[in-house]
């Protein structure tokens, strides 16, 4: 009877709380990692906030392309804020305890912002397709009302999938270890802690991943296939260079984001993949959001001109 009572209490504790291992396997570097990630987080917040600011106040940037870019920057801020403050706190305190509810909430918001980014990147590809392949009808079709509707759909349409996915995973029985070998509550490491056969759950994850990740990615590939075909038909070398310039930044971001996300979510229960999976997650949750504003600003003359104008106003 006493053993049964202890087992019951252990199971309740597991349901009440998880422990994020994070980077506890390299304790000698936790202060270094804290400093690096703090600088990265502040850089992401600052750079994306600047992009939002210049796309809102500069009259030359009041176009659909920069409207979507401003929304992407806001989405990136939300996306990294789901994981990085928690990771910084765990590095600072050397404690990774997270309640069952907080873990579910973190997964929900992470999947929401990540899925919304997939759809928003698809919308941005469609915008470039319309601008290059059908420039005469572009101002009529991509008016402000349509742009707002597309962004709204990108945010709202993912909710049923994400709510269903999160509820499904956290309704599973967790009766073994409560230690998550990761720095945040992501699907693969949480699923590894579930008891019994999770084959159906993994299948649902794949189905939703196809719906939210692969379908948008294929639409982006099709859009860029047509964009490249149209660009190559341009007689002016200068026109081709300008068209490629406006699309290349977005294409780089798409390849980086989709490539790492696909690798991460196709290795749901590979024990050998745990450490590599943590590094890949670090890449698309921390490094890519850091690179995005740099890619967009350095490769975009309109943004750099707007930044110079803003700095001139501030300094004068």
C-alpha cells in the first residue's frame, strides 16, 4: 500500500512539473552562454523594432512588401520571447523547473508563432509573385485591405491546429522521468516522456506538419519558380538584378527557416538525435531570428536609406 501511494505521488508530481535540462550538461559555460544569449535577445528586439518603426513612419516604405516585413518583424519578436527569457532565467538560476501548465502554454505559443511565420512567409512570396509576374494588376489586387486580411488569416488560421496539437500531446500519460532534454517545451522532447504507444500522436504531428509547413513551402517553391522564370525573361540586365535583389532576402530566410524546422520535426523520437536536435532548435529559434533583420536590412537599399534618414533626424 505504501509503495502504491509513493508511485501515485510520483505520478502526480510528474504531471505537475517538468524539468528543462537546457545546457546543464555544460555547467562551466553557463555564465558565458547567459551573456551571449542576452546580447542576442536584445539584438533581436532592437533590430526588429527598428524595422517595424521605419516601415511605419517612412512614406517610401508604405507598400505591401514592407507592410508584411513589419509584421514579420513583430512576429519574430513574439517568437523569440516565448523561449529566450525562460532560457536566460534557467541559465541564471541553474534551475529548469517548469509547471505542467507553463510547459503546455510555452508549446502552444511557440507553435502558434512558428506556424504563423510559415504562412506569413508564404504570403510574402505571393506578394513578390504578384509584383513581378503581374505588375499591372498588383496595386489593385494587393491593396491595403487585402494585405490586412492576409496577415489576419496567417495569424488566426493556425489556432485550431495548434490548440488540437497541444491538447493532444498534454493529454498523454507521463509516468516516467519528468526531465525534458531541451531548453524549451517542444514537441519531440516532450513526446519522448509520454508513456505507452505514441505512434498515433506522432502520425498526427506529421499530418499537421504537412498542412502547416510543407504545403506553404510548396506554394513558396511554385511562386519562386514562376518569379525566376519571369525575371529571366526581362530584357534589361538592371531590371533582372533589381528583381532578384528584392526576392533574394526572402528566399534566404525561407530556406533557413524551413530547412531547420523540417529536420527538427522529422526526428521525433530519435535518441541519437537529441543533442543535434537541441542545436538545430537553437539555430531556428535563436540564430535565424537574429539573421533575419540583418539579411533584410543589408540586402535592401530602401531599408538602409530609411535607416539613414531616421538616424539623421535623431542626431540632428
